[in-house]
C-alpha cells in the first residue's frame, strides 16, 4: 500500500485541517503504533483501502485505527433526529466521535426521532445510496408496540396491503407476525416516510413504540446499549447483503 504522510493521514480520518493536524503532531499529541511521532511528514502505510481496520494511532490519547471508508452501526436511542441540522431534538451525530463530521458521515435512511434500534451510517456515497434506495427492496424488520391488541385479521390486513395517502397502490408487509397481544414483528421492503406508523394507522391501530431490529441480513448487535455505536466489519457487510 502507498505510504502516507502522517499529517495527511490524520486529516483523512477527520482530525482537523492539514494545518491543525500538523500542529497536533508537532505539539507531541500523536503516536503511531504506540510510538510518539512529532514529524508531520513521516510516512506510514495506512493499511486499509476500504472499511477494514488499518494503522493504529492515537491523538491526544484517543486510540484510533485508520479506515479508508467508514461503515457504522448505531443503536439509536429515542429522542434523537437523523439529521445534521435537527429541529427539535439533538442529532444522532452528537453520539459519535467528532472526527466523523468532517468525513461527511451520513445516515443510511432515516428513523423517526422516537424510533429506536439499528441505524447504519457511512461516508461512502455509493453504499448510502445502495442501502437507502427503495429499488433494492431491502427487508427491514421492526418490533412494533401497538395501542390496541392485534388479532389475526389485523395481521392479515397488513399482509394483504393497506392504502396509504399519496401512494398509487396499496403497500403490503413483506412479513408480519404477532409477538404478543399488543406487539408485532413487521417486515417492510420500502422506506417510505413514517411507513410503519402509517400502515398501522391505515389498518386501524396506533404505534406506541417502534424499534428496528434488522436491516437486510444484519441484526442490531445486542452488545450495543442505546446510544452506543461500533464499526461494521467485513462479516457485517456480508450479512447485510445476505437476505435473499
Ligand atoms: N416507519 C416509521 O413509521 N418510522 C420509522 O422511524 C421507521 C419506519
């Protein structure tokens, strides 16, 4: 792999402008593989050309690993907006390390502020487009808490399809099963605005709480508490695509 100057490497990972990164290095805040380095033009092999972990370094004692691309999962808590410019609630980006902002990490699709669960984020435009586009018909699984108990007819209605306002044709759940008297596991393959809430309302009930547990073949990591994130590794990216 082509070596990279330390100053450029830090900049590519979101630690500031070239000038700021140079200053951090010269001031002794940076170490590479555990060894302090005060030379901004020292060259290192970044060790990654994709989302895999590469060179280990630390900035002001914060350990980091170079990744040419960022692919993340966040356990989204309730009360956060999936936007860089939120209106009423804090942004999900406040839950992530600040170095993701200059990398232009974006949400892959959006969850409502009161929805919890699996949110994917990336700085790879093609990946974001691929997994947020409705064309791919990626199944997304939601755990739905309802106001009123659901019976078999209610499930059958969602599976048969409900007419949403402004949609040309009825939309059907790809899968739906009761997980309790007032809870459902619902799978949809589109990603329309407030889709689950609108489908449940069109079928005559109301969503009290909504949690996304899976996107494609990738489940929310149970080790992540609400508000926690982690990198997606190669096995996660393969699982994501494995839903046929
Ligand atoms: N459907 C909704 O209604 N809200 C979400 O956040 C996701 C799917």
